[in-house]
């Protein structure tokens, strides 16, 4: 590695993306369910009522603002969008700390969804794709490790903050930390692309005309939407993310159901989600490395199958608690790679031209599924008194996602969609 590559600014971009992922996804997405038992104890709300806040916010925010976020990242640059996201995320957590009604819960979930959309995976995926080409999978994997780190430590941080200042104080403190940290990173670290600093992707040495990267040829969105690969990738992504969301948002409540005392429940709610998120770190690093070496399609299929096979283990946990550990390790490994592989597969199928718009559509679709499925599973639990039917459904949904990805066609190791789009853009 040359001195130039060692100093490559792209690594600072990855570090910033790591922190964004750690806080917006790891702390917030995986941290908020830790407070659900507090809401039930203090307000007497039902599980499906609590989950409805997450559902309504993402169903409304995703379709209305998701496409706009992709457009804004492309036109205005990621920095402005990420600053807005940091503001929304901070407002949401501080608002949760002061709420006293379901209406307020739903209102602040709206701000939370905006924060996730503007400061979550979407802008970080686009920035890393701009800064890296050969090492894209590995760098994306490193950034996504932030989710695992954040999600693994947040149960213990929340437990400590909650013991010291109550659940309201814990939410208030987290909101301030996230707002201040992400604003500073957005202003002082985030850069849109290497050419802004006269650099080339991956830290390659500059030659004649250095820093002048040829812009990807424009591709109309209609061309992308006309390819079967887009719909198969979107379907596979939605199905898998829905299954993951159904588990992660209901896991603390499920653990509360199957434990025998409040103290045992508190321990389980801290331990098992932490194992899931710690294991996800290995999944992100391993699958990110494999995605740079082997077919991203096959890596994605393997990931979805791991998720599908892990979920039924929860059905055995009440009688055989050891299966909780097996589930946590398997599910965590698959979860770690799941979100990360979506932008990698998208770039492989369609290139970088319009990547933010394409990801805006796919992530918007994901957010709707990720919102509806947890509520549906909570509703099944309220209706039947058990999570068993819901977990079987989630396993089948993840399996269907793997089948959708299997149907994406390749020719000579290249997605047919990419060949088709290249032919269209090269036509006079």
C-alpha cells in the first residue's frame, strides 16, 4: 500500500458512516424496543398499539419521502440530507422521553422515521459506493459493523441509563448524544465523492487528469423499472427485511413472555439481542469480504437462507433454552449481512448511475415491509396468545426472499440487467 493510499480520505468516510450506522440504526432501531416493556407497565398499552407507531410512521414517511430523499442526495449531496436526519432523530428521542399518550408516541415515531430515512443506511450506502469500487464490499461491511456494535451495546447502555435516570432520562440523554455527534460528523467529515478532493476511488494513485472521474452515463428510471432484476431484487429485499424487522421489533416482548420473573426478563432482554448484534458483526465482515470475492447473488441467497432457518429455533426455546443461543448466533450472522448486501447487489445489477434514486425506491419499499410485519406479528400474538404462528410466517417470508434472488439472471458472471442497460446507453 502506498503512502498516498494510506492517507486516503475515503477511510474517514467509512469511519463516519460507521458512527452514523451505529447511532441511527444500532442505537435507535434496536434500542427503542428495549423501552416497550416500560410503555406497557406505565401506560397499559397493548403490544400491537405500540408497534402501530413504528408501522404508521414508516408506511407514511417511506412512500412520501423515500423517493424525495434519494433525489435530494443526488441533487443536494448527502451532507445536507444527513444534517436533517440528525435533527429528526434527536427530536424523536427527546420527544419520546416526554410523551404521555399514544398520539404523542405516533407523532415522534414520524420524526424517528424521517431520521432513519435521511441519516440511516441510504446516504451512507451512496457515499461509500462513490468512494470505493474494488473494495466496496469490504468497506460497506466495515461501516455496517457500526450497526452491530451499536445494537450490541445499547441494551446495556439503556439498562445503565434507565437505572440511573429512569426510562425517560435514558431516552433524553440518547437523543442529545445522537444529535450533537451526527451534526458534527456531517459538517466536518462528510464529503460527497473523491473528486471533490482531487482523488480517485479506492485511493488509487493519480495519473494524468487525476481527480476527473468520468461521470456514469445517465440512465432513465423507466429503463431500470423495465428490468425483471429490479422487481426481483426489490421483492427479495422487502421479504427478507420484513422477516428481520418482525423478529427484531418483537424479540424483547417475546423474551418477556417466556421468562418466569421480571429480573429474568430484564436479563434476557439485554443478553439475547446483544448476542444477535455482536454476531452480526461477524456476518457483516465475512459476507462483505465474500461479496468482493464471489457472486453477490450467491452470498445474498445464503444470507437469506440463514435467516429463514434460524427463526423456527425460537419455537423450541421455551422447552430448550439453549436454542435461544443458537438462534441468536445464526440470526445475528444473517442479519448482519442482510442490509449490507442490498446496496452491493443494486450497484452490481444497475451500476452507479442513479444509485441513490434506485436505493431510495428499494429502501422505501423495505421500510414499508419492515413496518407492517412487526405490527402483524404483534397482532397475531394478541389474537392467539402466542408468537408461534407469527414466527412460522416470518421464516416462510425470508425463504420467499431467497427464491426471488435466485431468479435474477446472470450471463457470463454479469447480471443480465446490467448488460441490457449498458447496451441501451451505448446506442446512438
